[in-house]
């Protein structure tokens, strides 16, 4: 029996290999950069607010990351992930979803570094998670 962590690692590696690795360097950097920034954003602002912020930016690579995260945590797409983060009634369920998203993001960050060669210090010209475009 595989642990949830191993399931996340295998699924995320497949997503990266299939959908991101064949893309341009610019595409990889946008995706990988948000993989590094999103955990901090979620811890600072909360899951629902963090997801809404990323979605509002309108950057396709970031939306793809949200779709990937949703699929890994057992939801259909980013819209369902956002809906669950906004409408979950019980605090324990919201915390559980947040924990699973953050656990998955650990693997996105690792693969951004190891497979895509995107470091947390790499600049993403499209987004500034502090609130404004650069």
C-alpha cells in the first residue's frame, strides 16, 4: 500500500513530465515559480484567498498548476478546488484540504527544482505575490 505522500509524488511527477517538461523555458519558469510561491501565499492569506489570488492573475501556467493540484487532491479541476475552499462548512475539513494542498505543493516545489531547474530565487516577471505586477 502506497502512502498518500508517495501517491502525490508519482502523480505530480507524471503531470510535470507530461504537461510541463515539453513546454518552453518561459512556461516552465512561470509554472515552477508559482509552485515555489503558492505555499507561502496559502500560509499567509489562507487557502481560499491564495487560490483566488492566483486565479485572478489570469496566467495560464498558474491556472494549470491549480488544475494539477486539484486533480492530485482528488478534485476535478481548479474551479472545484476553489469552491471547496470557499464552501467547506467545518473548520476541520478546511484544514484537511489546506494540509493536503500544502503537502502536494511540497512535491511541486521539489520537481520544479529537480526536473524543471526552477529555483525559488528565479524571477517570475508575470506575478508578484505581494499584490501587484512588477
